[in-house]
C-alpha cells in the first residue's frame, strides 16, 4: 500500500507539472499574439500615411509634367529652335543614382516602424535606401530614390506597396515569436524587453501622428533600438552561458 501511495503521488505530481507547462505555453502564445496585434495596429496607420505621401508626390509630379508639356506646346517654333541651338555654357555636373552614396532623411513613420522590426529589418530593407542586394526591397526594386519618368515612378510606388504588405507579414511573424518565447522573466511584467520595446513604439507612433511634435518620436524609437541591441545580446549570451555551465557540470562529475 505504501509503494502504491508513493507512485500515485508521483503520477499526480507529473500531471500537475505537465498541466502547468501546457498552461504556460498557452499563455506565452497568447502573449505573442497580443504583441503582434498591438504592433500591427500601430504599423497600419504608419504605412497608410507613407503611402498617402507617395501618392501625393506622384500627383504633384503628374500635374507639373502636364503643365510643362502645355508650356512647350504654347511656345512659338522660333523660340524652341533658339533654345535648342543655344550652347550650354554651364558647368557639367555628374549625378550618382546609387542610394548608398546619397544622404536622405526618412519620414518619421518609417523611422518608428524600422525601430519596431529591427531584427528582421535587414531581411526586408523596408523603406531603406541602402540595402543588401538580396533583401526584399532591393529584389522588388523599391529602394530607388528617384524615378526618371512618371511611368517609372508609378512602378516604384506599386513596388513599395507590395513591400509594405510583405513587411506587415514579417512584422506579425516576428512579434508572435518574440512574444511567445521571452528570453527573461523579470518580476515586473513591464521590464521584459519585448514589453519595453512595444511601449516605446506605441509612444513613438503617437508622437509621429502629431505634426508639431513628430520629431520627438525619435527618442522613444532610439530607446527601442537600444533595447533591441540588448535583446540580441541576450540571444547570443544565453546559449553560450548554458553551454559553459554544462561543460563545468561535466567536469565536476568527472572529478568526483
């Protein structure tokens, strides 16, 4: 009877541990889905703002092109001929279209969302000028700074919209994984790295929506980048630390 009672207790203990682990895993997945939903609800307005600005820039260029063509048609033939025959006395200037050789300031919504997806940003190259040739943005030719014709600019806008949709998918996948597998479990919930990054991104997005104070969004976005660097450091440190402890444990067992 004594052995039977001990075995029953062991089985009950195993059942309790298994139930606790399954409930913890379910809670982590819910946490990951929650964080992904928060970041998706933040990213969609930022992307809509950027796409609206792209569309406005295209409309302005189209109107300017139409006005230029009208002026060219209205000019007398003699004036057009004189302009064509007039020698170019100015200095020749070379222009490089390489995005990596130019300096540009991305709009604030792009800065906020780039900070939100720092680990996967190198894969997408979303709204970045100088990106790797194998990144999604470069392969879809969406990292061009300037299009020479209206037709090229329409194609550029279409490519950017496609990359925007792919970026949203990568963002959701990233935050489901980051939220479901926390690296550390601090005593206070808000000091966990993914929670801190989410709070910084939400604050930065709120500031980016207000034109008068949108420059202030750079501060929480920068803090999020710093926390991402610490998070990446933890990703590298934890397996190394576990391997070192395992090696020390084997050495101790061998010596004893």
